């Protein structure tokens, strides 16, 4: 097993044969470049440069990330803006900022007048985006899943056809034998609410308890209200790729499942009252 840190969290890659130094370096370079582009916690990132551009500008992203842009376009449209990558400024004001203040900026919140929206404040052509004012892009809804897919493709490119990429709980499996995965309870460490077999697919989960820093304060915001969600506390999604599973896991916090019918996925979600909902095609077992 190859364990490493990237984009501020723990990763593991499991393969039948050891991951050799050359491949490790290739994966390391990929994750470093991804962080250098997308992290709003780094002073030298492209995202930070965009956030501080007083008059906006034109910015070129890697071609590999066009798929991430296209996924967000679909998620924003399907959820009516409830999933929106431009909630970054609101996350900062609530305390989830580059300095990890973890305390709301009450003055900044009171002064906030104009809110940015993905479909009106970003103009994109393929991998180029144009802005006219500072915007804080946050791809926390699907970015880690996208990186999981990029690493999985790197493994496939070198002929490794059986593996598990684990991006701190965002999973992408490839191989003939299924892996049984537990669905971790969002508030009871060490317990699961069910299991599901994972084979040649991705499984991603999200919970409001995982990145919470105060009463009612966590990382999942509704892009329409720019406030932390309250009705759903945990989601699990299986899809063909990890970016979609990751993004849809966020979408299930803010949208009814039927509004996401243009995507192919199965799902489970836990509501704030502890009740659990799931799709008819969910292949796992729930301990209810």
C-alpha cells in the first residue's frame, strides 16, 4: 500500500504489486500541481490569484480539469444553483478561510451585499475562465473526487488494472473482485449504517459532522442561501467516476434526488432526525 498526503489530507493506493518510485513521483507531481491550481488555502495558487484580482481577468486552467468545470455546470443547472463553486467567499466569512480562523466574521457578513453566482459571474470557454471582479472558487464539492479519478487514470496509463484509490474516504475501485465497504455513521465513530460491494466504480461520502467548527457551522452550504444546510447530515453516492460521486454526494444535501435524474448513480442519505433514505437501485445492505 502506498500512503501519502495530498491537498491537506491522507491518501492510500492499494495494488497487487508495489507502487514503484517513478510512479510515486508522477502521482506526487500531479497532486502538487492540482493543489497549486485549486487550493484556496495557498497564497501561491491560481484560485488565490483569482480571488485577489480587483478587476478580474482571464485565466487558463489545465486541460485535464475541463471535465471538472463541465461537471459543475451540470450540478449548478440541476440544483438550481444550490451547488455553486462560488460559495468560497461565504465559507471564508463563516470562518473556513485560509488562516483557519474558524470564527464567523460578523462585520464582513453584515457588509456583504453582492453574492457571486457561477452562471453569471464566470465566463468559460473550455479551460479558460474570465472574471470581471474578485471571486473565490471552492471546488470542495467535487474536486477531491476529480483528483481521485486523475490518479486512477495515471495507474491505468501505466498498466495497473486492479487497484483502490482512497482519497480520505473518496474511493475509486478497479478490478475483478468486489470490495465490501462500510458506510460510516456520521456521528458514531467506529460504527456503520450499512455496507455495499464496490467493483469498478466509485463511492464517495460526505457529512456535516466532518468539517464543523461551531454550532450550525460546517462546510456544506446551500448556494441559494449561502448558509450551512440543516435538513441532511450525511450522504453516500456510488457512480462510475469519483468526481460525479463526490459532487452528487454534495448535491443530495441541497436537492431532492429526483432533480438529479440526468445523472446515473445510486445513493443513501441520512436526515437530521436520524432517518435514512436510499435509492431503489442501491446495491448494499442497510442496518436499519
